[in-house]
C-alpha cells in the first residue's frame, strides 16, 4: 500500500483556481488524479475535465465550426 500524503486542501484549491486541470494538479503534488477529484468533490468544487474532452464536446454540440481535420 502506498504511503498516504498529507496534501493541504488549500494547495489543491489554489492550483485549481489558477486554472489547472486535475491531472496537472496531481502531477505537481505527486499524487493520483483520483485523489484530487475526491478532495475537490468533497470540498464542493466541480473538477475540470480534460481539454480534449471539452473540445470534442464543443464539436458535438456544434459550438466549434470552421476548421476540419
């Protein structure tokens, strides 16, 4: 079993408020993305999805137009 890290919630929230995604926060703090998601959800903060998922969701809704690949 991995050693439990004592990462202050304030550090997670600060990075989240800077616009970082959950995976980026986890990499910076040396923990898993799942840990970040659980801590943010417990604090009542909606986690950010990946940029790729957001992009494809916008395409699906018809919000992205113009360039095709």
